[in-house]
């Protein structure tokens, strides 16, 4: 995918989600990469560390993607989300929304909610790791 007007590109991360009900749909979805996966390796390969544009564009994008050390950590974190999502407000803190231009045909409120959820999930992942729940 091309980001920031084409100044940065990366392979698309994987998509997964969590269902909080017995229904087989995701109530919460997220993007992620697992260390050592093909898309992870390509992401590192394409990243130009000397380019200021690449660094800032990558940071803006990757702050909204979950980065897992292993598939096992990913699966354990999904369980952690199911057990702790009701406490999500304690992770919200001061999440500032960037500018979201109105795009015809898109529900911008849903896009903003997805952005906030991605930031919350990253904070939850930090807590998960601090409590050494990743099984690594």
C-alpha cells in the first residue's frame, strides 16, 4: 500500500478481529504483522531509514498496526482483548484525532472510531507485554 502521497509504501498488514458475542462476526477488527512473516520482512526491506519522509510516514501508519513477536503472542493477546475490552476507557487517555477530511460515501465517524480503537489496542498490547502475558 502507498501512504502519504506515495512517499512511503509497505505490504498490507494482515487483518483479524475479536467477537464479543456468540455470533460469527467481528465486533472489533485490527491490522497486524508478526515478526518474521513475509510482510514483516518486506516492510523492513522497503523502509528507507535515511529518508525523513519515510520515517514520519512509517511512524504515522505503523502506530496503528499491532506488531507481534510471534503467532502465539497474537493468539494470547486476542484472548486478553476479549477479557479486558470492557476496560478500554482506561487505555484511551489523551488520544488526539488527526484531521479526517470528509470523504463522500464513507462514514467518517466509523473511521474515527477505528483509529481510536487501534490506538487503544496498541496501549493494551504494551500493558499485556509489561505483565509478561505474551508467552514468549
